[in-house]
């Protein structure tokens, strides 16, 4: 068989299994995903998208992309399948204390808050695009340690993500033991070791809650007056104009004096009238003016 024949037969096989993923189908799916999640699927991810759709369609015994599109966009029944598809297509890679410099910066920020506040209060932290929870628990471990000798100040962390399966793993608070390699030694008392797993200590887990939130729907989300908003490795999947829209909305959710911590280089050429950029080469953070 010539390579041309082979390519033709591959195409026929794909066609018979899942209809044809032609340019029209591809554009329809790409537009729907971007409109609903903000995720920009570059052309080189076409086969990644197709693979994700194929996996879901196989499970549902649906043969063509058009019928699956109708199924997913059905107003009454599509939501559950849409969630499954989002789980398949989102990159959920994460680690505890993933960007150590950001955590070092927050440690000194919390120390400053302690010095400036002599009254009882709670430090409110939001981990946006928290995946399976490692980032949210890292923030909780940091706050817990920093505030351990300060009775008058408490803290709370909320982790949000679009993926329901990520949120449910986050709530469980169990991780493979090798994940603990990323947790600095000073926080070793923040988790229990169980065979080949670790479990976040109850006293820390009690301070952390999780919810499904799509960052494109921030207008409808009643989370505000945050001291710390932490959003890393999510904006990179969005178009540049949309990143700015999202950070504008996040900025409005900060308390006076609060900080927005992003991933290095994730937003460029952005400023906000109520925020000043923290002077650092190692972190990308913006503080809300005190007055
Ligand atoms: C690569 S992970 C980053 C996790 C963590 N922030 C970190 O830096 O390790 C990106 C996360 O963003 C979530 N995500 C993608 N699109 C989203 C959206 N529109 N709204 C909320 N979360 C989203 C994904 O489900 C995924 O868990």
C-alpha cells in the first residue's frame, strides 16, 4: 500500500468511527470551548482536542462530532457531559509550593499584616484555578505557620476551579506520597503520612473550602474583600485581551491593601488604577493602594 493509500484508509477509518473532524467541526468545537471557558486552543492542539472528543464519544457511543455537539449543548441535559469534557480538555498539572518565590513573598506580606494589625481579624485567601488543591493547601500551610503564634488573626482559603473532578480531588485532600517532595520541610507537620499517600492535617483542611467557579463568570461570584488572590498557570491558556479582563475583575475583589499574585510573565502591559506592582523580578504581584 502506498503512503497515499494508507493516509486515505486512516481517514476513512476515522470518518467511520467519529464522523469527520473537518475544518468546520474543528472551528465549531474550538469556538464553543473558548466561548465557555476562555481556553484558547491553538492549531497545533487540534489532534489533542480531537482525542478528547473521541474519548468522550466512545464512552457515549456517539459516532459523529455534530451529534456530540448537540448533546453537549443541550440546555436540559448537556451540563453533566460538558463538565466531563472540560475535565478531559483542561491541563490540571500542579504541585505544592509550585513557584517558591511567590510563597516567600507572601510569607513576608503576611508578616507585615501581622505587624500592622493589632485587632482581631481573618486573612482571606483565594486560589483561582486551584486544580486538585495543592496550591490552596500550600497557601493554608503558609498562613497557618505564619499565624501560629498570633491568636488574634485567623485565616481562610477558598480554592476555585472550573473542573468538578479537580474540585472533588481537592476536597479529599489525599495525595500520592511523592507529591510531598515539593513541600518544604518546615511544613512537614501539616500532613500525615499514610503508606504511599499523604493526607492534609484536619486542622488545616478545616480552613480550606473549594467551589466550582468559571473565571469567565466572575461577575456572578460572591467572593470579595480578599487579602490575597493567587492565580497562576491558568491565564496562560487565555488570549491576552481576556487575561486583562480577568485580572481587572480579580483586582476588584481585593480588600484595600490586598495583593494579587500572578505567574511570572502571565500578564504583560497591564496596570490598574487601584493597584501598584510590587517591585520584584522574581514575583508578579500587585498591591491594592491603602488609600
Ligand atoms: C495548570 S492548572 C494550574 C493549577 C495551579 N494554579 C498551579 O499553578 O499549579 C490550570 C487549572 O485551571 C483550570 N481552569 C481552566 N479554565 C478555567 C476557567 N475558565 N475557570 C476556572 N478554572 C479554569 C483548570 O481546570 C486547571 O485546574
